[in-house]
C-alpha cells in the first residue's frame, strides 16, 4: 500500500501530496536560469531573484493543472539562440560557456505556483522579464540538486524514487 501525506509550503501557500515526483524537461540554458546552481547563498539568491536574474517563469505552448513541487530536468538539447539572447540582454548573469551545462538529467527542484494562460498573461498579469507570450508557468523556490541522469519526456513526467530528494527544505 502506498501512503501519501499532505504537506503545505508556507512560503508559496501551495499544498501538495508527498508522492512520486513530477519532472519537467527544460532545454539549457533555460533550466540553468531556473535553478541558478551558481548561487548557493540564500541572501545572494534573494538579491538575484529580486533583480530578475533567476528565471521565475517557464514558457509553454500548453496549460497544466499541476501545482506544487516538481523536478527540473535539463534536456539533451542546448538552445544556442536562447543562450546568445540571454548573453546579449543580461550580460550581468554569469552564464557558463556552452558545453559546460549538465544535460539529460535532474538538476534541481522548484514549485509551480500557477499556470497563466496567454490572454491573461498578455494583459499584465505576468510581470516577469522572462515571459515570452505563451502559457506562463510561474515558478518559485527553485534550488539546485546534485545532477542525476534521467531520461526526459514531453510534458510533466514521473521520476521514480524522487519523493525524498524533491521535498522542499
């Protein structure tokens, strides 16, 4: 029998069940920008988040009903065009050079707090510099995890044995 426990994240106001974890595959460097593994000090993370230097929106062409914690999976593909865009618009963000990113595995965890459809997001409901005009998955409480090789999939997908590593601190 599988037991689940209801947990409540005070920081985000999100309730979730302590059950096998969902993951979302994100191409690099976007996954790195969601997690920012270079910022391990909580005070520095807070400053970077306030400055818009941690990605707080994941843009998708589809909506989701998922709310709560999820694992951030770095896909196998690298978005060079996106990398150059970030380097040009946000030179203060110390992006690693291409070829220095973890690919094909779990790199962190975060909490999805809301999925905002394009018509609402475009009407000013999303005020993030990272919003690009699609469905806005609002992301909070991101943090790095040790890299773990995992095959990615489309949409949210289950990661076996991930419950303990994904529980918020």
